[in-house]
């Protein structure tokens, strides 16, 4: 009889093998090739509701923003089904607690409207992200001395790697600040995702079914083994 746990572990291992992410720490995604990624969550603009002059100003600001960027970035639009079950439950509770008959009736009608809206189709929610990358220059060649140090002084190697990460992160930060400033000139609000938000983003992206039923635990509440 097949071992289901073993099968699940094999599937999990094979999935992780194809992921480019090596680690997520200090609000940064570390890629296996040594490069770094920062993810920015960006607000949206209802472009169609703007006047012609406003639309032209937005387009001009966007062109200027792109012309001032001298490094690669990726724009990602993620659409997900919006789960409003908890919101409906809260409304039902407020409906029962409502003492004003008029407000109670309006709450009831609003709940019915939402239920009919859900019955017609899925309610989708869009999130907009900009991924900023930085790739430090890495030499694959090691001389005898560096190899010797790596074998007999691993603590120093760890310290050097951490210093190199912090230097690369500082350069990535300057790019992030540049992008956020440029987006502000277009009228867009942007915020850099922290470590917890990054883990949740990738967890939800790679596990869409599981994440809907099993939420991520706050990393500050996790217990790590020494």
C-alpha cells in the first residue's frame, strides 16, 4: 500500500527544486543565482474617470518615470478571487444587533445584494506589484587562499557573506527609493513589502488552494529550532 506522507514529501521536494527563491530575509528575496529582489505593492488609478488633460499628465509622468529608470524591473498584475465570507458574517451579526429598524432593513438589503452579486459570478480583486532586482558581480573563481579560509574559518566566511548581502541590499534600497519617488510623481502610492508580506505573497501564489483554507502564521510567532 503506498505511503501517502512519502508521496506528499516527494511532491513538495520536487516543487521546491524548481523555485528560484533561496531565502527571504530582511524584506528581501534572495535568488539562487545570488541576485536580490524587492517587491513593491502599488495602488491603482481609475484612468478612464480622469479628464483628457489629467490623462495626458499621467501618461507624461509615466514616460518620464520610465526614462529615469536605468535598471530592470518587472510589473506584475495578480488577480485573485475575493473571499467576502467573513465580511458577510460580520454584517449578519450587525444586522441582528441593530436596534434602528431603518438601518436594520438597509443592512438586510445590502446583505441580499452581496449574496446575489456572488451568485452571478466570482468577485475578483487585483493587486499591482513592481519587482526590483539587483545582481552583484560574483566571481566563480576561487584562489587557494580563499578556499583555505573557507575550510578552516567558516565563521569569517559567514560574516563576509552577511557584509556582502548588506552592501547589495543598500544598493537595492536606492533603487527602491527611486521607484517609489517616481511612482509618487504619477500619483501612485507604493509601499515595499516586508518579510512577512513577502512570505505570504509567495505562499499564496504557489499554494492558491491551500492558502484559501490555511492562513500563514506570523513569522514573529514561529519557534525556530537552534
